[in-house]
C-alpha cells in the first residue's frame, strides 16, 4: 500500500506529536517471542530464542512498510548486513504490517538481506514498549546478547543513526567477548 504525500505528512506530524512509551533499558532481559516473518518474500516462523543461539540479535521496530523513513532504514540495514554478519549478529525488523505487505517489503526495501516480522496484533511492540498511538511501532532498535540481555536501546523517529548505533553496540559486545 502506497500512501499519498499529504497523508504521509499528516501521519508523520501525528507520530512526532504523540509521546512514546519508555523502551526497555539495557541490562533487562529481552522478552522471548515468535512471529510470522519473511525473508526474500518467503514466509517462515521466526523465534528470537532460536536466533540468539547463533549470536546477538538486532531487533528493530519501524512504523510502516513503504513509508519514506522506514524504506530508508531498511535500505541502510540491508547495506550493513554483511558487517553485522561478520560480527556474528543477525537483524530482524518488526512492524504491524501484514505478512503480504512484508513479503514485498522484504524483497524491495530489505533487498532480501534480512527478515521482517509481522506483529499485526501488536503483542511484540507492547512487550518491548515500542508502540506509538494508533497502533504503529515506534522507531526503536535493540541489540540483544545471546544470553537474552538487552545490551543497547535507541529510540528516535528519524531513521538516521539506528544502523550505526546498533552496529557500534554489536562491535563493543564482540570486543568484550573475544
């Protein structure tokens, strides 16, 4: 679904004017979750617990697929995915979009490089304190250690900085665990 520029501008102004909930803080344990996800347009069941067995996880929430900021952020994560992988980390994005929309988003904006998960009932957003008003996810990024501890949290509606900050947090974790 593509939104008209005037609708996008109204949506953005509403999001900026609505206070966000407090995100989970570093040092707390990340809530486990499973979700319907897609990678390269192919659906599968995603489990945070299973992903953490392979290394740290960058979990990022974004308001809506195919909106300008969310496309910018997905493109940036796609461009940096090899750096995350070299550090043993994986990335997953979460929004309230339905899986059919995410199938397309995973191919185009995520460039088939990392999965995105559907959180239509907003359960994952809620347990991670990453929901704005109107049911949209706040732009919140977490880095979660393999033991489930949240190492880093960053919340900003501006998509710039999420990739760089989460990558720096993963690099620090890797340096501390050599």
